[in-house]
C-alpha cells in the first residue's frame, strides 16, 4: 500500500492594523540640522541621538576634554568651495577672451604681422604666439621687447613678461 504524503497546513499570520500604520510625525527626527560656525558659515550637521550625546558628554567629563564635532560637521556645499577657489585665483578677462587677445595683438604688431602670426594665449605672464613661416618667427623674436611693452599697454601692466614663439602649423585666423 502506497501512502500519499500529507499536506501541511498554511499558517495564517494575523497582523494588527496599528502595526502597519505609519509612525506619527512627532517620532520622526531630522537627520541634519543647520549649525553656525565660528567663521560665520552655516553648514548641515548630523543630529546625534540623545544616547550618543550623553555618552560623548560622559567621556568628555571623565577625560576632561570637550566632546569633538562629528566627522560630518565640516561638510561644505560645492558652491562655497568653488567661490573660495575662484577668488584665490588670479584670473583676468584677458586670459580667456579671444577677442581681447586678438585686438591687443593687432595693436602690438600691426596688421601685416597679425595676419602672419597668431597670439594663442597669455598664461602665467607668458604670451604664446604661433607662426606659419620661419621669417616671421625671426622678425617676432627681433621685436620681442616692443611686443611685450605693447601687450602690457593693451592688457594691463605686468600682464606679459615673456613671449614664446612657436613655428609650425597654419595659424587659425
């Protein structure tokens, strides 16, 4: 006689209705709060539980030291960091605007040499010029002091200290 296996009964779990209800708003605590620091900046700081705060205070009382700030206390947003970096950099409009560089180059060397060579950039007080012909390069090397004076007159005093002349390629006019 073959016996058939018995089937197990499925257990039914009864969950009270109050267990699935969301927590009341009073029991939800924010994870961060804004705190003003000595430098005047306002940054978010992670909120500690009361148990963590009491533990930190007990340790500080025992060892005689003030409780330290949490690791995330010194977080800053990217806007304030970038603003601080940009103000520390020595950036002028002449460093980026090709129109200003082209007009200053035209005034410095004249219309003929301006068509034969191109001022590529002015960076770290060095003007980079590209020429297409060796004779033009030789003439620009001969006129270096006058070019530096004329560029400084157009772009601002002590903006250009040296001129680096490269040969090769066709200047992009």
